[in-house]
């Protein structure tokens, strides 16, 4: 029995030397003094000893138990002090530290583009007006000089809703122009508005999406000249791209403006210096905006007398503007939700 007591003591000493935390100390205590502990097993074995041996062995084992308990208590105190000191020194909570927080979100490039353009136009005295995306044929086509037989409708084929009697009178708007009619009817003249929003057409290929974002502007005042339109658009483009850009106006056709023009700006990628430029295809110019003086019959449809007031309208694709400004080379990146493309720069 005496040798067993010595064995237990020395194995306890050896294991205690390895203990370096309150948790491992607790494990050590369980191993020796717990219900199935080494020392507990010896105490239980006392019953099997002869009556002569029992008192002496009992005394020795009880003394060992007291000794181990004492050593564990001492060790525990030391460990607690050490752990407290470490916490003081290293892991102290600094309440003045800024929080790690979450990575901040950001506006979608198209929303960002819309905000930038709206800001510039608000500086020129324009207000923002929004209209319904589910629109009536009358506002989307009819009153914009596109009666049902008009071939210009082919360029803007869209999605219709089933109406009673099989008529196709309700549709997803193909441009934000119907909002201009609604605004003229609601607010009258004079009027300066921009209408940003989603529009829909039956196109789906690498450069066209069935849903895209447009922004149109309308100014109705007395004796508005084309030069005001040119000046406003130059202001807008230079403001949006942040520098003076060459521009040119080309004659064009839209059913709702007369005369109609398109605005080209110098290529924002190469400035016309690179004949192999993939953005301008070597022409040095980018088509960015259609516009014109509002057709008198459209002014009339808006409830305004075209003999008294005239004005201009312009429209551009916000997706295209975002792609040009932020160097995004595929329209589909704007809609596929892959944020890594925008975080890493290009071609993720
Ligand atoms: Zn170019």
C-alpha cells in the first residue's frame, strides 16, 4: 500500500507540472479525486485489507487526499492570478476602439448614375417626376404620335396585358415618355422635369435587355430655342463625366419630336485616338442621347397650347451611361448580381 501511495503522489506531481489552465486543473482533480479517480479507487479498496493493515493504510491515503486537495487549491489560486493578469495586459476591452462593423453596401452603378444625373439636372432647375411602369397604350404610343398603324411602334415592341375583348390596351411602358404627358396634364406649363425609371421591350441579346433604365427630360416654356437644349445637354454630359467633352449633334428621327437630333460625345475611353477602340469601334464618338423639340401635337396631348408654349425633350439609357462612366463592358453584369466583378474591377 505504501508503494501505491508513492506511485499516486509522483504521477500526480508529474501531471500537475503540465497543468497551465483552470480547465486542465479541473481535469486533473477529476482524474485523481473524482468518483472514478485514482486515489478514490485506492480508498475504496481499503475494505479488502485485513483489519490490522486497514488503519495505517487509511491514515496514509487520507493524508495523501488532503495533500492533493491542498496542492490543487494552491495551483488554482496561482492560475487564477496569472489568467487575470493576462486578461489585464492583453485582452482588456478598449471601449474607445472603433467597431469592426460590416462592409458597407453601395448603390448599384445604375442607381448611382441616376442620382448623379438627377443631381445635375436639379441644379438646372428640373424636378423629378415618376410614372407607372404598367401603362396605357394611349400614353405610351397614341399621344406620342404613334397610332396603332405607325411603323415606329416596331422599334418598341413590348409586353401586353390581356384586356377584356382581346384588346391590347395595357402594356409595360417602352420608354419614360408617357410620364412626360402625365406631368404636362398634371402640372401644366411652364415645366422642367426629369423622369427616370425602368422601361421594357422585347429585346434580349448581349447589348439589349428586356428591362432597362431610362432617364428623360422635358422643358416646356415660351420661345425655347434649340440652343438651350444644346447648352443643357453639354452641361449635363460635362458634369456627369467630370470634364469638357467634344460633342456633335446629328439629325435623327423620333415620332414625338420635330426636329429630332442625336448627341454624340467624344469617346470617353480613347478620345478618338485609338482606331481599334472597342468602346467607340474606332469612330471616336459615342451615341449617348436622343432629343428634339417637342412635336406640337404632343404638347397639345399634354393639355398645353402649342401656339403659346414649346420646348424640348431628351432621353438616354442609364445602363449605357453607367457602363461608359464605370468602364463596364457587358450589359449583363448590371443584372446578374455578381458583386465580385465590381469589387475586383474587371472580368471577374
Ligand atoms: Zn474610343
